[in-house]
């Protein structure tokens, strides 16, 4: 794997300044949470850095890359191709940035929708994207406080619930992976 600084320099030229600033905020939050929850800090740093490496791609480009890479396309991603920036980002991270670590690639792929049976790294990148210092939306402070506690699953449930509530309030399409991810965590808590 390329050194972090080299990846950072390569990525900086690919993102708009505002997106790059967001990315650095995600990196800081991801490393802090990795330390807090006992995850690999280097993996969190790399996944945080590259989580939005395909964010600036146009919808048609995301669809083209997804299709040519045999990613599953469902009705929701066909209507909202920006949801593909995670899965396509994993492909870009592998092909353009040389990332081969499956755990990092999956954390990048699912950082927007989540997924059932998320790994600790998946949860960290998902949450870091929501709470980095540049984020300002109703409920972000409550979510930041939840992330400071020692129950990352509760923080994820809160984040998924906020997302589902918000998307429903604007009559948007909710990806089934988000619902599955939330339900899986709730079922895990019930079964403990």
C-alpha cells in the first residue's frame, strides 16, 4: 500500500477544495474513533481519506463504471446514481490508488448506505462521514455525543434513523441496505 502522504497528495488534486476539507475531517474523526474502539488506525486513516474519491464523478460516469465492473444496479441506484459513489469509490481506490485491503475497500463501498453485518471499520467510516467538524445539520451534536460513548452500534442506529427520517421527509428513495443495516443492529441488540 502506498504511504498515506503519497495517497493524500494524489487525492488532493482530484477533489474540489470543499470536498477535500471534508475528507480530512473524516480522516481525523475516523482515526480518533479507531483509537477509541480498538480498530486499526492506519486502515481507518486510508479508508477515511479515500471514502469520497469518486464523489465528484457525474452520475453517468458512476453508472458506466458500476456497469463495466459488474456491480449490482438496482432501481434506486439507477434513479439516484450518486449512491454509487461508495461502491465505485472502492473500485477507484483499488485501481487508481492501489488499495488491495478488502476491509478498507468495503468500508469505502458502504460508507453511504451501510450494510447488514457491518465491520467495525465500516461503522467508523460511516459515522466519521456524518460527524466530521464541517457537518452542520439538525441532530449532528446528538450524534457526535453518541459517538463519544462506548457503544458504536447505538451511534450507528441513531445515524441510520436520522438518515431514514430525513429521506422520508423529502419523499426520497431509501436504499434497502440502509434499512437492512439498521435492522441488523437492532436485532443484534435484542438478541444479546
